[in-house]
C-alpha cells in the first residue's frame, strides 16, 4: 500500500522537500530546526488540550461539568488560561534570588522539551536516533529535579522550600524504580536506542503485535513504570508537594504570571514525555495494535496511545486519594524497588526459558507472590506514626 | 579546534570557575551543574555518547542534588556570614596556578602535535555493554560491590545516632 | 595545537580550577565539589586519549571514565555523609575551624 | 791474752764515763767535776803504765803485737768487727797522752778557776781525752775513725768554749770545717780500703788490712795515674791526717784555734790531737810503705814521698810565718805547725820510729811552752800581745825558767830533747835517697825556729815592762783576766807552776832515751833489741855539729836583733820589720793563705750557694709553679669545656630539637587545605621530574 506509506512519511518527505531549498552550508542547521519545530508546536498544543480535558474529566468524575463557558463545551479554555497567564503581573518576592528564580521554569521546560528528542513519534520520525536514547531521556529527566529545587529555593519562602525539598525527594526516590523498570525492556530488546526498541515491537504474530506489555515482566514493568511516572511528574496520588490542601502550591508558590504558566507547561510536558517513553518501551511506540491496522500512519498511533495514557492519568488523578509523604517514600523504596528488581530477574528467567505456558506460569507466579507479600508488609503498619521533622541535628 | 568545541569549552570553564568562586553555595552548585553539562557536551563531541549521558545522569541528576541537600541540611544555604574563602586563599590559588602552568607546559612540550586526526570511532552502547560484560566483568563486579558499600556507608555515617543523649 | 592538546589543556585548566576551589573554599561541601571537578577533569583526559589515542576500539578510555564516574558518585555520597556527621558534632562546615586534628 | 789486753778498752772508757757524769753534774759542782776528771785520768795513766810494762815484757818480733777483736753488728751475712790493739806504738802514745792530759787537767784547775763554766770545761776535756785514747788503741780503722770524729767534735767544743766571743765561735767553726774536709778524704779512703780488702781491722790474725795478704792484693791493682790502690788509699788517709795535724793546705784552722783557753791549746793543739794525724800515718805505715816486690825495700813509695814533701813545706812555712807574729800563742801555734811538718817529714824519710820520737818529745816541750804562755797570760791578766809584755823575768821567775827550758828544747839546743829528735829527722833527711832538698828546708827551718823563739823570749821576758796604761781592745782580753782587776803581773799559783816544772824536767831528759848511742826508743818501736854502740853516734856526729851550729846562729841572730837594746816602745815596729817591712808583713799575714781561701773556696762556696738558691728559687720552684699553673689551667679548661661545650652543647642540642619539633608541628596545623596545598606542590614537583626525566 503506497498511499499509507507516503502518508506515513508525509512529514519526513516534506522536511526533505523543504531542505532542498536550503543552501548546503546551512543544511544541517535548517534540518535540525525543521525537525524540532513541529515538536515544539505539537506538544504545547497537546498541553492546552489536556488542561481542558483534565478539567472536564475531573469535573465529570466529580459529577460536575468542567469548564464550558469559554468556546464550545469550554474547549477554548486554554486560550483563556494562556491569555490570563500572559497578562498577569509577574510578582517576584524581594528577597528572592532573581537569577535562579527566573532560570528555574526555563530549565524545567527546556529539560522537558529535550526529552522529546529521543521519542520516535512515527516511523523514521525521531528527532535524533541516539544510540543511548533511553539513557539520554533519563539524563535529561534528572535535570527536572534540579529545576524544581531551584524554583523552590530561589523564592526564599519556607513553604516553597519545603515543597521543593519534598518534590525533589519524591522525584529522586521514584526515578530509581522508573529507570529499573525501563531496564527490563532494554535488557529484553538488547539496545538502548528507542527506535530499535520500537522496531523490535513493530512486528506481529498473526494479528497480535509483539509489544512487551504482553509479557508478564512487560506488564508488571509497564505498571511499575506508570506508577513511577505519575510520581515523577508529581501528579495525582503523588502530588503532595503542590497539593492545595497541604502547602498551597508547593515550589511554584511565589511564581505568577507567565513563569507560573511555564511551570505547568513543564510539568505536563514531563508527563507527556514519560508516557511517550512508556509507549515506546511497552506499547510498541508508533506500531499499530493489530497487524491489519498498519495502514493508519504511525504517528497517529503514537498520539492515540498518548491520549489514552493521558486519560488514564486524569482518571487516576480524579479517583485516588493523595499519599502521605512517608507512605509515598515507603512505597518507593519498600515496594517499587524490590518489585522492579524482581521484574528484571523474571525477565532474565523469561529470556532463558523456552517459550511456552510454563514460562508464563513461572514468571507470573514469580511476580504475583512477592507482590502480594510486599503489599501485605506495607499494610501492617496501620497505626499512625508521629511525624517528626527535623534538620540534620 | 572547531567552534563547537570552543563554545563547549568556554561553557565548561565559565561554569566551573563560577562554581569555585561564587559566594553562595547554591549558586556554586548550579554553576557546577552548568559546567558539568558543558563537559558532557564535550564528551558527546568526542563521540562518547554513553559517557556523556551517564555523566549528566550521575552528576547533574544525583551529585548536584545530593550537594544541594547537604547544603540545605548544614544550614549554610543562606548567604554565609564569614568570607567564602579560607584565610590562606592566596597561597592555595597560587599553588593551583603553578599546577596549571606545569601541566600546560608538560602537555605542550611532551606530546608530538600530530595534525592528523584519527577518524571518529563509532561506539555503540552494545560494544560498551559487551566490553563491560566480557573484558571488564571483574571491574564491574567490584564497582557494584563498592557502590553498595558506599551506599550503606553513607547512610550509616549520615544517620543520627540512635541513643542521642538529650 | 592539535585537538588532543586542546582537550588536555582544557582538562588541565579544569583540574587546576578544581584544585583552586579545593584549596581556597572555606565550605567543606564546596571543597568536595572541587574534588568532583578534578575527577571530571581526569575523565575528560581519558575520553580525549580514547578518542585521539592509537586504539579506540579497546574502549579502555570509556570504561575507565565510566568506572571513574561511578566511583566519584560513591565518593561524593560518602563525603557528604561525613560532612553531615561532622556538622552534627561541630555545628560548622567551615574547614578553617575544623582543625581538631592539629598536631 | 793478758788481762790488760782484754781490758784495754777501760783506758778510753774511764775518761768518757767521767765526762758523761760531769755532763750531768750542775755547774756548781766544780770540785766534784775536776776531781772526777783528774781521777779518771790518773787511773787511765796507771793502766797505760801497766800496758807499757806488759809490752816491755812481751819481748820482740811479731809477738809484740796483741789485738782483741769482737763482732759489733751483722749486716747481711757479714759481721762488722771492731777491736783494739796493744803494741809498742800504742803503749808509747797511751803513756804520753795520759801523762800530758793529767798535767793539763791539773794546770787548768788553776787557770780556769775563775771561769763559771768550769764543770763544762772539764766535761769536754774528759771527753776529749777519752776519744784521743780511743784513737790510740783502735785496731779497726772504723773505730779509729769514730774516735777521730769525736776528737774533732771536742776540739770544736773546746775552741768555741767561750762561745759568747764571736771570734771564738768563728774559729771553732773554721777548725771543725777544715778538719771535716780532711775527714771526708779519710772516710773515702776507708771506704775504698773496705771495698778492696773486705775488712777494716788492722791486724786480724793474718786477715787484717795491714797484713801481708791484703797488702799484696792492694799493691797489685793500679788505678788512675798508674798509682797502686794502696798508694791511693794511703794518700786519701793522709789527707785526713793533714787536716787534723794542720799540714800545709789545711793548716789555717790551727792559728785561729788559739781563741780557745790555753790549756786547751796546750793539750789539743800541741800535744795530742794534732799528733793524732802523725800517729795515724804511723799506724798505717805498712800500707803507706807497701810496694810491689820488685822495688827494693828502701826506695820510698809515692805516698811516703808525698808525705815527705808536704811535711818539709809545712815545716818551712810554719817557721817563716812564726817569725812575724805578735800574739804569744799565735807564735807557738805556727811553731807547732812547723814541728808537725818536721814529724811528717820524719815519717816520710826515716820511718815510724823517727817521726814518733819527735812527736813524743814535741808533745812534752810544746805543752810546756803553751802552759808557760798560759801562766804568762794568767799573770798579765789576759794580755796576749808580746809587745805589751816585757821584763816578766823579774815577776815570774819560775815560769821564766820552765819556759826557757822548753824554748831551748824546741830550738834543738844540744843535749835537750828537741835536739835529739830533730837531729834524727835531719839525719834521716840527709840520708834521704831521692833528694837532699828536704834536708836543706829542714835545716833552714831549724835556724828560723831558734830565731823566732829567741825573739819571743826577749819580747816577753827581757827588757822593761812596757804594758800600756790601759787595755786597748777589750776583744783581746781574756775574760778570766779581766776579773783580776789588778795590773801588776804576778807569778802563777803552785797548781799551775808544778806541771810546768815536771814538763820542764821531761823536756830536758826525754831526749836521752833515743840518742844514736843508745837508740832504745827506736828499737822499742821497731820491736828489736837495743844495742849500745858508738858507730851510729860517730856517723851522726858531723850532722849533729852542723845542726847545733845552726841553732847557735839562730840564737845569735835573735839576740842581735832583740836582745841588745831592751824594747821600750810597744808601738815601734819590730826590728825585723824595720829591716824588711814587706816580707815581714807577708809573713805576719801567713802568706795571705786565709785571704786566698776566702777569695777562692769560700767565694766559690757562696757562689755555689747563690747558684743553688737561684736554681732552687727559679728553676725548681719555677717548674713546680708552672706545673701547678698548668694543672690549674687544665682544670680551668676542663671546667670551661664542661660548662660551655658539654652542658651548653647538650642544652643547645635539646633546644634545637624542641624548636625543630615546634616548627615541624606547625605543619600539622589541622587545616585540610594546608595539607592539600602541600600535596599540590608535591604533584608539581612530581610532574616536573617526570617530564624532565622523560626528556633526558
């Protein structure tokens, strides 16, 4: 089917077409710009959509309408928010550290955007096909914590600092399981390059795709990855740092105006990036779910899966209560970490065992039993501990 | 001596110099991260992607945050009262300068300035993985052991004594 | 000035900056950072020699760099742990005051 | 062994015992002292008589000599033996000494009556007599030497009896020293003899040193200048004798010895002590005359020639000087020196008997003259200068008579004692085989003797009394005479004149025992039978005529110069002086021998003393001082070293160590960055080495 192929590669072809007009000297720079620009455009738009989607979704979950005043069914709400944030006065606390205060949101957004360089949106539609793509993703991902800390500390207020410290602690704790969960896929696929991983999953047996999610370690890996991802992006059950009921707005409390908007942009972009990675690792990236659906262009599949995950996030946000800080930490270090290690172990076992039902049985049991044990361990300590906060003294 | 190299070098030097000279520790650490990112870029330019990304991951992600945490916990976050530099800063910097001079002299005089530039060695993560697993298996194990030991050690050292007398 | 020399000079500069920081900073943490910097300078050397060295395929430079990074991280962790412990006892991280090991 | 030989030691022992007792007695026991001394002397005299008789009875030949030896003390495994001997020589001497001593003792009772040290005087006299007798009977040269020394001591004590008078003390000291020089030589000779012969006994049944075996041993060896050992020893012993008998070089002490009381001079410096030297030579005559068998017996040995020459010179010298003396005792002293010279010459030329005969006769008339002089001085209350005397013939007739007998005997007036003995000497000298010179010297001496005796006689006894109004020089006065106080000269009491008479008798008669007609004395001494014969007499007749002619010539000259016109002015120079003033003054000063000695030996002695003093003060003392200073310096150095180097050094060392450690500790300042800085520097150095090494 030629038509789907050209449609599939429409963006790639158009880029090459456009490059033809560019003098050779500037060739590399222009090609870079051309490939980066669409990403910079598409994902903020997605951000706008998700804000509306989230507010309407939460409303629906909470049995109320979301924003419906602005534009049809409130879908132009983001435009209104955007205008609001642009027009709001940018108040900077006097004692704040001006430079760091300004840099924090920029760094956050930049880190988020950098993450997309590696995600294969469509077939042959990856900004840079790095050999150590996943590693790049996590390297860039780690900058986010620094940005959060800068924001929290530079605004010189107790609440922002406390929120920042909590956010950083949380993000660091969940980065470990995040990485370990992804390692399972890397181990299985044998390569760090996201493109290779997707290509590996692009094949089909009969109509079933070879996605990793359809393997016991793949599925647990996906679940753990998603839990860690939500924690990474400070959303839903893990949004303790900026929980309104806790410490108002957490580390971006002193921000207002456009910088406030940037923080939100950064946060959502971070969420899209981690879910994008989840898609590439576990859900086959731009691969169609079924062999007969491959005619639909690859990027469509990527964004469809992305929207699905966003809905899941919104769904989780609406339903799960907020975790307490020590429960959050305990979950990370006492449940997630062992499970991911175990998952890596089962992936190893899976790899060496001959395929077949026994392999399924063994692996699933290997995963289910410890999961139950570990989770019971968490439930035992029911009584509330007196939370003691103290500095290093 | 491509322009890209110069930019990266300038970035690194600026970041590190600032890291060592700023008064506020937090600023130092942030500038340090900048410097280290510059260094990672240099690694990428040299073709060692894996090392560059690990560098960023380890230093920017972990060490910087750790340093910040340390600063936060030792209450030296605020603008420090005493002067930032130790009393005998002059002699220290003098020693550093002399060291640099000697190393520079050594470098410039020792190596033959071969103009030919060997081709960019293509290194893939697979090759690194293989090397790690085969030729450098033992060091890997040792590093693993060392990291766990360090982990436990750091925790024990930093942990407040259980029987803290009031 | 071959590229290798450039890199070496850069690493030497980095090293001496790190050394200067170590020798002059008063705050223990910053001294630790200075040390980190010196280690990075060494790493840069490794990669530079790997890149422009005779036998890039051997990957020794990279390996060394990786291990060095790992160790540096571990070292930073332990160092900061010690600094915290010292702070807990002496309530200060000022190196000039921490001279109880005086002879 | 007869009783007398065994107990011969009593003769010297009694006077010594008496002397000891008197020494313990108080000064006021004057009678007790005098009587004890005289009694001991008398007993000794009788014992001597017994010994003389015993010797007479012994007969002749070698058996005449009897000696008694005993062990004195043992050193090593040898016994030192002493002993005494009784032979004609001893017997004669014993008789002479004891008899003359007795008479002098008696005379000195009167003479010393006014002296407060009367007992002490007698103590010394007794001691002297005992010692003199010891010398006479000694059979061992050692015993003889010991008694010889005691004699010297007593002569010193007696000469210096009036020790308050400085001249007397000086004279005593001079006498003692000069005789001591002689005694030293005597001692060396004795030691040499002992080393050669191994014994000092004269006659020890064949083993004695004067017996044949020892003599032959001595004669065979020769020493320096080719002299035989016997001659060497003899000469040394002769020096001792010369010292004691006042021979030429050592005669200076005799004239000065007149400072002592007159009896002393009489006994010691006329009869006995001075005779001891001659007796000694007579005693060891066999040694003197020992010669190797090849020489004939008559040729005199070197020793005897020396004795002869010394004797002749002394005789002439004494006579010459006596002519120009003014002091009565000084004239007699020089006459004694001259007569001793004659005795020595007699021994040298004639042999033992000739010398001894003159000794015996001389002892009697010389002691007579001295005692006469003593009574004259006593009478003139201490005046001794003959120019202040005169015309004593009227005041002291008995003394004058005795004195003239003695003077005639001394001059050798025919038929008097002196004539026979002097003639014997002149005869022997005439017959001397070697030279005739001693004879001429002797003859001229005899002439001078006659001359100065007549001069003295006329000065003292003839003419008017030219005593000065007052005594000029107290020093010259006899302390005893001063007490008298009255000026007119008077005859001495009987106690003094009686010995004079006895002596006068002997002076006249004694000569007949040794005339050529009947030479009893000579044969007695030689141990032969005496033969009465005219032959020797007729042989000696011409010589006797010549000598008597000389005597008459001397007397005539004396009478010519001094007899004709009595001497009124005591200050007027002597008649002889008017004739030959220069010679007269030389003679008066005894050839300036005293001055010569002073100039040479005494000055040498003082120089030596000064040298020794200087040496001691500067050299030895200096050495000791420098050494002590050296030690001090060393000690100071050591102290200095100890303080500055050791301590200071140690402290400095410690300080440097502590300072060094302090500076080193600064390195450990506890500041980490300090250490790091140092490590940085080390790095730099290391790199430099590395590269610098690489390039080389």
